[in-house]
């Protein structure tokens, strides 16, 4: 089974390094020097990691055969794909691979259908479920414990407890129209 473990970003410097957006909880294992990764688009790879280091909080990789900025820039937006054992599971009890979550039905705690997960967006602060609603529209649901209360792989569903306005923007508009929806920044 294949698992997207990173997306290549901008070139860094002039010696062929690239920034990467890590999409795995095990970068030290999946993105280690010597790792051979398939790519999307497939014509770019496979790529073998020559070196890796962290610089200013970002992972930088250099691949065998990529020695300059031009070569590194040509890799931009390429997905890096690792081959994993289908029986392998993430280490944590509340951790999931993207392929386990795609196509799950999303329902509220009272059983109301919200839609189906079509994509997982990995952002620096949190992951988002991109959910296609029955009417064809999309809604983004933060994959945080307070909102996604249960993932049931056996039943193929994700149960959510959405705050007001997350899945029904009419409620949020009504609050603003009534003057009750004023925003304020909380001190932290």
C-alpha cells in the first residue's frame, strides 16, 4: 500500500535542497537518508534521499542526482510516496492514515448526515477534513478532538460535534444579523 509522506516545496539555497511539507508522523523513519520514494507525478521519481536536516523549523531534503537550485525547483509540488505494509497501523490509538479516513461518512452526534470525507488537508496548526455534502457543496471540518468526537472504521463513519456555524453557515449569518455574532480576540 502506498502512503503520501510529504510534498516538496521551494528550493532552498543553491545546492539542490528543498523544503518539504511533512505528511507523516514518522518523518525520521519515512524521510531518512537512503529512503527511496515513489512520486506523483510518477515521471519525476523514484527519488532517493541523500541528506536531510531541520533548518528554522522546516525539514530540508536533498535527493541523489539533484545538485543545484534549478533541479530542486523542478521538483516543487511533487508528492513523495512510501510503500507501507497494509497491516501496519499508526502507533497512537487516535492516529489514522489518510486512506483510512477518505470516504468515511460524517454524521453529527444525533445521527444527522453531514457528508463524506473526500480529502484531508494537512495544515501547520491542524488537519482538516474536506467533506462533500449531499448537495455537492463542501465544508471543512477541523480534525480536533473537540469537534471530531469519534472515528469508527468498522462502521465507516466520523462522528462530529460541530460548534454553531461550522456546518450550517445560515446560523452564523443569523447571529451576525441579530447583533449577537460580534467577534472578539481572547487573551491567551
